[in-house]
C-alpha cells in the first residue's frame, strides 16, 4: 500500500503540471481545472487497472483526456458559454474577435469528441500536446506509422464534422 | 455551408496548444490535489474531520488551532528563498525563521474582543501554549491545563492527551512520511509564506519600527503588511544577535504573540511520540460518536413559494457515503442529525435545480446544537 501511495504521489509531483496543462487546454476553464485534477487523481487512486498499467503516466494521460471530454459532455447539457478564463488568440484583439475565436476552438474540441476514443486521443496528443508520433505510439503501445494513419483519417473526419456543423 | 480545410483545423488546435496555465494556478491546484489525495489515502478525509471534532471539544485546542489556521495561508510565490542567500537588514532578522528546523516557543492568543464570525471563542481572553517542534511534520503542544497535542506526520498520526480523564486519542490522519503542505499545528513555520511574501515585496510591505526594550533586551522591529486577509506581523529581534525574540500577528481583533523562541535546540524524541503514556487509555468510541447536531428547515419553490414535498436534503460532509440527510414532508420540512462541523448541504428535487448552502466555518457550529437552513429551489 505504501508503495502504491508513493507511486501515485510521485506521478503527481512529476507529471502533475503536464496533466494540469492538458486538462486546461481541453476544458479551457482555469477555474475548474483544479477540481478535475483532483478528480483525476482520486480516480487513479481508486482504480485497479491503474495498478496493472505498465506506464502509469500514459495511463493517467489517457484518463485525463477521458475525464476532460466527460466534463465537456456534461457541460453540453447545461450549455455553459465559454468564459474568458483562458486567453485564446494573439490576433483576436477585439471582443468580437475573441468571441468568434473562442467559439471556433470550442467547435473543434467538440468535434474531436465525436471521434473514436483512439482517434480522439491521438489527435489530442499530436495537435494539442504536440507529441511526436513516436511518443504517441510508445504511450499507446502501437506503431508510429499506424498513429500517423489514425491521425490523417481523424483529420479528414474532423473536416467533415466541422463542415457539416458550421 | 463553409468548407473547413485541414489547415484551419490544425490552426485551431495550434491556438489551443499555445495555452499555458499560469504558474500560480498550477502550484495551487497541485497542492490541493496532493492534499485531497493524501486525505483519501489515509482512510481518509473523515479521519481529519474526526480529529477536528475532538480538538474542537477542547477550548484551548480550538483557539490554538484557529490561531495556526489564520497563519497557515497558501501563498504562491515564484521565488523559493534559500535562507542563506537572502540579504539585507530585514532579511537578517527573518533568516533564522526561514532556516529553523527544530525549536520551541510560546504561543499566546489574545481573543478578548471577538468579531470574527467564523470562530466562536467562548470567553477565554488569553491563552498560552508551549510549542516544541522538530521539522515541519512534528509538533508538540502543552496547554496550561495539562492537555497535550502531538502531531507527528512522519508517522502520519496526531495524539491528544486529556490528563483529567486519562484519555489518549490517537488518530492516523495521513500516510507515514508525507508532510502536508499546509502546516496545521506549527504557527512559526506557518508564518513562512508571509515572510517570503514580505521579502518578495519588501519595498512596499516592510517598515522598520525602530528600537525598544523587551524584558531588558534591546530589540529592533520590522512591521510586515501581509497580503489582504492574511494579517499584519511585527517581528522583534535582538539588536545584537538579530535572532527574533517576539512575533506579533494581528488579524481582525485577534492577536497572536510568539515569544521565548529557541532555535535549533536539542529536543527529546519522546516529545513527538504518538504512543500513549502508561495509564492512558483510548476514550470509548469517541471518534465514532453518533451525530447529534440538528439541521432542519424548509424547501420551497422559488417562484411560487409553495413547499416541495419529497425534496432530498443531504450534507456532503467530508466523509464517505452514506451522508446524513432527510426527505421533506408535505409541508416541505426536513430535519436530520449530523456532526457539528463545516459542510455543505444540498437540496434537490425532480424538476428543480439543486441548491447548496453551507455551514461554513470549521469552528463556528461547535457551541450550537441546531442550524436552520431553508432552501428556495428554482424550477429547471
């Protein structure tokens, strides 16, 4: 039990900032990201599959993506408009520009939630966290070429979803 | 229907990927996560809550705990001070406070004028507690009436000794070896964030108070204005040795004085033992006592003012389920028993937005035995 405690506290110490950043980018609400980070680590603590994971960071990383999209789904039902808690753009100087840009970013994140779980995770890792295909492949236990192919298909799918939505 | 090409999608992702949360927010959220995780791990948050119940039953512990809590602020600074690297006259005075690892002091709390609504002091005007500490995780309190509190986070335990009853309450409040970020028992160490804040903002927040005499010793003083809501502090140090001899913190009408400070003295390890002494026994089920604090009230429709029957009112407390709670009757009334402690209470009913109200203030409800909380729920 003590080993397990150390493992999860170490994960928080070492990877906490990265997971926090990931959650912030995906939910775009700095005011609630702290609650989600707590929820993530409590879930990991209570998870039996976490113990079996070979790479605890990779497991936590995917759990964070899941949690963020779960939160986004819940928010959809209450239709919370995007807050200005996260600066979104360098060139969106006007209020209107910022609103439009915020809406665009929300749409692309919402569209991502419609992908398969694997495609969604790969897109988040590649384009939001800007990981290399090699890193993604290692994290997911797949081959880099396959990740590249999943990403290409996901982009095409996103284009279709967004075109139909907008 | 506008065509969105892949370049546009990548551009949007790139905008998202540029966002970096502020350092302050990250540190704050990591600390909170760490604390809640540790509480969960130690089986869990309920244990801290139970310990607080015991502390709150003892007036002097209650006052002392409040005094430390006042100081135990969470300040997030970009700079972590290395005590040996800070320089300047004020820095010379506070350096020992940043560097001290073991020592002792007296903590005197004057609460003669009470106006803080979150704390109910009762009628004790001045209390002095002897405090001994070794490292951030081990603290020993002695009260004038003989009660003892030992917090030993290296073992993850807190022990309270009540000599009149010969009772010892020992609680595992955290995993061994994990020192909580927030210092709950050591006022001197809890002041460190404020001192670091003062060093960071010395030009605006520190004022030289000149010289005076304290118990025949010439001392020099500095006045530190803390960040909003964190109180102001005067530090008096021996003018020759520059060692602090007295620290006064005022917040609202409360004053806490730290005096007779000894730095890095040798201490008896037994002071931090959480093994009950011979002759002491555990109180009968004290920590698992049944709830006896009454929460009651009425739940109504916010629009019509009509009572809502069947609304569920529960407290989320700090513990694990099942939570205490009740269902409203045909007049919208509810009543249930819970523990006298800080918690939020949630009212919910089908077709209405849930509403939460809090019994706020960890120390506030102890001397009451009933709280009326009414809810007016907005239709969905």
